């Protein structure tokens, strides 16, 4: 897993890092570890469990998109 850190164009703006992973990363990285390194829990009204649930769901969709359509059924 690698992060491409690009300098923001403006002084005060949102900065979106590009995270690069290999397909094998899905077998070696847990959702908890990834979530922690990407900022983790925020106190925006949702509980830790709710935020982790949505993160895990989005991460599963990401892995499915990475390996290709119907590949999860084959596996």
C-alpha cells in the first residue's frame, strides 16, 4: 500500500491523497488497519461501530471493483 502525496494547489483546501494497492492487499490488510491509517473514527454523531460498518462495506465494494465483475462469485 502506498500513498501518492501531491501538493495542494491552494493554501486552504481539501487534500485527497491517492492510495495505491495491489490486488493481494485484500488478503493482508484488515479494515481496522486501513481505517486507522486513513483517519479513523470521527465524532460526527455516528457511533464507532456504525462508522466501521460503513467503512467495511465501502472497502468490500472497492475490493470487488478492483478484482473485476463476477470475480467474487468465482472465488
